[in-house]
């Protein structure tokens, strides 16, 4: 993965390593780079914004859902509280409105119970219990007159607190129910009695089920010991134990995110129900907030796709425009380069011309003298026969000189004619020797030693003769200029590998300082005196070798000399590309 | 009238041998040397009136020979044999004390005139 990423970055920032520097590939790589970079710049923020929006929206929905759960728990708690308060108030009203005597009258109690039952749902029975805990009167479906409650906990509680709401219990009836009891003072008996109503647990269950629940959710009521007061979908029936995951405080609704409850994360909401021994609990495992409304998602997707499409189109058009401009600029540079190359060629021809003129001048002078001598002899002695041998010698010397001239002119023409790039099969050593031929006179005059170390059986190369000659001529010319009399120029050829051959030109000149070494291939950079060099020789040579698929390497040590190594691909196009 | 002694110094054997022969045909005592290093010993030995000197020879600076001749004997007149492209060196030679220069290929009439002028100026 890391490798792929690194490779991607490299392609992005160093596409030349992956695409050839020359030709159409370069523009293609440039276009790819611009499109990738621009796409990254425009699309990454878009993706970030969309992602953040998505999760932000999701968290809002979750918060909203939690609030909804909280609100529902709160509402249900209030309903239960009102219900219990209502029952307590009604019992208190009964207790204060009727005397002990009236309430202990079975007929009257039945009458009150009937009226009461109509007004309050869930009422199971109504009983009057004396201070000894014995049920004196009872209205309801069970035969419970005379039952002794003195041992039961609720009886003692109601004596202390005046009002008591019990936990859900089975009691004598073996049905889950709870009791509300109020204490009534009975002055006529100088004692007290208790009015007690039992209410079906189903009424609580109905309240709990008003909480809007989904398939995996659960809402139920427990007491403070965690005993289920209403049945739970996942924790069993009434009076089962529910293990509390947190400590329940005295008041207020709490909604918590639990990572683990019954094998998974859940929202755990609870509230102690005021004036009762109960706690309303909701365990919500469903996650409807994750299902972001389809419309929002679709809109987001549509906007994203549209943005990506517009972004990519604009980027592509921009890249196209930029690349076209660069291509045009490159074309202009190339044209200018071609002109410069021509100028440089003419400059080197000019330089050659001086040498050639000198070389031609000598044989011409010989011809002149030989012909002059023949004329002198004819003028002075007139005896042709006597001087026949001498004449033949002189004529032969004239022919030799003419041949010398024609060799020079042919060589010069051969060099000047090759303006157009062509590829032909060549012997590298021959090319080197021909170039040396141009310069050996000057090298000799300057008293410079020339050593040729040409490797025999060098493979033939497929390249451009004229261009290679120009490169070697430029480099050797520089070497000649760089060294003092008595210096050495060594030209060697050898095979580098199966694809490449080398020509090394080593001189024992002054060398090139390190800080100037990097400038030597720049155009118009020259260390020669004004008017002597164009500053184009190495620049042109570099361009030529790049075009031919080769490279020029340079090593130099101050006061020791410089070595230029020209690497040439054996087959045209086999080279490494133009790095120096 | 004494015969004018001329020494020709040039590495181009064919040229200098023909030219010296032509001068001899015109009754000059012309002698040629083909190596720069032979120039001074011959001059010292023969004491020529005029030296025809090529300044561009392999392995040696012609200007130095010119200076040596002038140091040896200021009356020896030196006429420089110069190639068409070497006018600058010829001019330098004049500055150092050469009498004149002729351009190769040389016109025999011109060279005779200059030799005579040189001889007269002694």
C-alpha cells in the first residue's frame, strides 16, 4: 500500500521518471499531473466537507433521537405520576369524606367501589383494614374479608407514612398488582384504620408501552432493587431481577449511551417515578438515526457528483489549455533552438574555415612555387628535355598538393552538408578520426600531445554522423583551448554495455571550478575571451545528444583537467534520455 | 656587388625547397632549413642578410625565433612568411622587429622586391 502511495506521489511530482522527457509523452504526463493535482485541490475539500456534513448530520439525528427518547420517558413518567397521585388523592378524599362506620358497611363500600371503578381504570378492589391489620370490609372480586395484613410490610409502612404505594406483588390473588393505602384516623374508635385499593399491574404495563418503541427496544418499570414491576421483552416477566448497569439517582431523566447492554450498544434511559417506589426504564437498541433520510443522502450524492463532474471538466479544460500553451512555447523554443543550432554550426564552420584556409594555403603555396619554378626553368634555360625528370618531380608535387586540397575540401563539405538529422550505420572510430583530422594541425601547432585510444571491434552504431561530429568537434575544440602548450588530449572509445558506447575526451587543462561546472551546459555561458566563443558549443552539444538518445557527462578537477564522456546508444532511441 | 645571403625557415619542405631554388636561379645565395630548431644555429653560422621566416611551425613559437635573431644581430632583416589567416601574427612579428611580411602563396616579384628593400635598409 505504502509502495503504491509512494509511486503515486512520485508519478505526481516526478513524472519524468515514468514518462519520457521528450515528445508527446511529456505533454501527456504534464496533463496527467495537472489534472491529478487540480482534482486533488478541488475534490479533497469537497469530499472532506461532504463527509463532515454527513457525520455531523448523523450526530444531530442521534442527539435528536436521544432527546426524543428522553422526552417520551419524561412524558410517561409524568403520566404514571399523575395516575398514582390521582389514585392517592381519590383514596384520601374517600377516607376523609366517609366515617369508619360508613366505610365498614359492606353495602356502602360496594357502592363506593362501583362508582370508583367507573372513574378509575385498573382498580381491582377496595378494602378497609382496622388498626390490627384485619380487613373489616372488602369490595372486589375475591373473598378477602377477615384477611390479616398485620405482618405485611406495607401495613407497617402506611402506619408510619400515612400514604403508601407498594411494589408490585402477587399477594393472595396470585396476580401481579400493587396497592395504594391511606391511613384514616377514626376518632370514634380512638384508633385508626386503613383504606386500601389494589390496582392491576396491567395499568402500569400499558403506561410503559406508550413509549414509542421499535423491534429491539424495551421499556419497563422496576423498583429500586431492580425487580421488574412490569414484564420486559428481554428481561423476563414481572418480579424477575433486572441487573442495573448504572446507579440510579433520586430524581430526573437520564439518557446514557452504553457500549454494552445485552450484547450490544444501547441507549439506556431511566427516571425514578415521583411518589412511587418505581423507576421507568427504556433500553433502546434500534438506531433509526443511522438511516439518514434518503432524500438528504440523495441530494448530497447529486451535489457531489455534479461538483466532481464540473471540477473534473474545468480541470481537464484548464490542463488542456495550459499544456497547449506549453506545447506552443516549447515549439517556439525548439524553433529558436534550431536557429541557434544553425548559428552555432555556422560559428564552428567559421572557426573551421580559418584552420582550413591555413591548411589549403600551404598546398597552394607549394603549387605556386612548383609552377613558378617550372616557369623559371623554362624562361631561363628553355631546354625541356634536359629538365624532364625535374619537371616530372615538380608536377608530381603539384598533384600531391592538389590532392591535399581536395581532401580538405571534401572533409569540410561532408561536415557542412549534414544539416538535417539522419540515422545511418556508422563506425564511431572513423568519426572520431575524421574530427581529429580537422584539428590535428592546430593541435600540432599548439604543441599539444594527442593520444588516441580507440577500441578495436567497436560495434557499429546507428546515429547521425554530422551531429556526432559537431559534438566531438565542440568538445575537442574546448579541450584545445583549455590547455597550455605541451598538454595532453586523450580521446578514447569503448563499450559501456550492450546498448551503449562511449567516447571520452580527457584533457590536462586548467579544469573547471565546481561552482561553474553546473553552468557549462547553459546557453551563452563561455569562459573564453569576448569574441572567441559563442557560449553555445556545449549547450548545442547537450541538445544534440539528448536528441540522439545519449548523454554527456563531465568530470573535472581544478588544475588537473577535464574529462567529457559522451554516451551514445548503439541503436537509435536506445539511450537513457537527456539527463546530465 | 656581393651576393645576398638568404635563409628560408619553414616546415613545409616542398614549398621552401622550390622557393629557395627559384631564388638561387635569381642569383641569391638561398638556403633552406625545415626545422625550427635548426634555424638559430644556421643563422649564427651563415650570418644571412635576410631571413624568410614562417612564424607558425609545430612545436615552437616563431616569434621567439624572431626575437632570438634580433638579439643575435639586429642587422639581419627578417621577412615573415605568413598564411592568409595569420595576419595578426605577422603584425605581431612586425612589432617585434621584422622588416615586412609576405602572404603565401607568394608572388616571386613581390618577394624579390621586399628582399631588395630589406637589403637596402641595412
